[in-house]
C-alpha cells in the first residue's frame, strides 16, 4: 500500500513521460491479481489518475491505462469505484475529464480511435452488474450521450477505420437491456431499432458480438406486451431465433411449407450454433415468447416444433436439453390444456417452486448418466469393429 502511494505522484498526467511509463507499468502489473486490485481501490486517487492517463498524448501510456482499467472494472467493486468517480466528475470540455463513461462513449464512437476496443471492454464490464445499469443509463442521459451512436457502431461493418473490431458492443447491449428502460428503447416500433440487430444472430466473425446480440434479443422477449409485434412480419423474430438452432436435416414438403421461408430447404452444409451459452439464450427467448397465447399459436403455425425436435435429437448438453423440452412441452399442448392466456401470471406457491427445481436437478443428473452410458456403448461398438 505504501509503495503504491509513493508511485501516485509519478502518475500525474503532467509528469515526465519516462516516469509515467515506469509507474504505470508497475500499476498495470498490480491490477493482474485480485489482491492487487483490492489494494488499488484503497487509493482512489490512483484509480482516478488511470482515467486521466487514458487521455494521454502518448498512445503507449493511454493503452496501458486502458488495460489497467479493464482489469479493475472486471470486479464488481472496481466497477463501482469507477462509476462513482464518473458520477461525481465535473466534466469540462477544455481539460481532461475523469468521467470514464463519457470517455468510453467518446472513444467507441470515434472512427479513428485506437482505444475503441479496450473502452468497449471497460463499458461491458461496468454494465455487467445489474445494480449499476440504471445508474449508468441515468448518467448517459445526464451527459446527453446517445445509445443510438453505439448501436450505429455495432451494426455497421468496419465502423472503425483503424482496425478496432468493437465486438464487445454486443455484450454492452445485452447488459443494459437488463433494464426495462433500455428494452423500451430497443422496442420502439417507429424507429425500427431492434430489426438492425437481427442479422447478427449468425455473425460468424465473433462469438462475443453474436452472443451479445442474442442476449439482447432474449432480454427484449421478456416484454410480453410486445410479443405480437416481435412475431409479426415487421420484425419476424421467430425466424432469427430458430435459424441458429436449425441443422441440415431434411423435412417433408409438408413440414417445410409450414416453416418460415428462410427456414425451408436448408442446405446440407447448414450448421447449428456451436456455443452452448448462445443456444441456451435462444431457447430462453423462445420460452419467453411461449408465455402468451398469441406467441404460442404463431410458433405452432410456423412449425417451430420440428426445429426443436431435431435439435433435441443431437443435443449433448443436459441443461440445453431441459430448456428445449420446456419449450416443446408447451408447444405440443393445446390451448384448452394450457387454459391460460399469459403463463407469467400464474402464481406458483414457494413450496412448489422448490419441488420443481429439485425435479429439474434430478432430471439433469439422470440425463447425464444416460448420456454417459450411451457414449460408452458407442465407444464399445467402435472398438469391436
């Protein structure tokens, strides 16, 4: 702690470049461990100096400062400290600012910024804890910054002219749509914002961007008042949620004709989404759309069942199997059997919630055992041959 305090004067933005570089290199190393980050949080002035050094004229200094801030923001306590500094910041256009949220927006939207990617990572870390999301949204509004500017950067290929990929904008939007306010922003029917995200559900160049977009869509599906619009031709979200779950299976003409046009007669080269977390989020989105009667009916009309049926046949992840079965169990029931318009309005007694959770746990354990036995039998057959 004392040695870090002694370094603080050399981290001043006005210090000599060589002294700043050596001091910052030491601090960056300290941020590499949980214990080191905890020590730094005990010296708020150093944390503030890192934000100021993010604006240093030397790119090497600014880059090391950005890496240190990524490490610090990765812990909830660190993200909280950075957010507090930003909230109390006295922004000024004629000097460097210690408002990290403002800087992240500035560098991400600057098409010529080499710090855009680390700033995306910092903002992704800071928005991950749900307890900070609304505070960040309020601060963004206070600063008169635009989420739409970040959306433009996310949805435009090669937005940054100096090679920044901006893939972590995906998780940022997934994080901020934990808030109802941001879901309302994306679900604005007049501005057609959410439609701009849909093509990225199968974005091959980055699992980070793809997963972030799918997480964003999943979160938006929690707004059941928008289900009819989301499932309408204006958005056609069902096609985009099912397409990554579809494989190369052949269906009969009758089955194909009931599918959305973009899901019909898929080529033999069609691959399912490989990432289990993304497959889970897609199924969670479908489960949300099953909450309302209109959603269930439209999913049946579009033959969503057969895509899920084939997914279930080849899926190896037991948790995803359960998620898939939960959606299928709803779709194969008639509305008379379900007897409710909105499944979210069912109040389940607490004692039954625990029983259902226990049943799921037992199912997953049994399924894992069955899968292991099946795998062993297949291996045995292969050895015999």
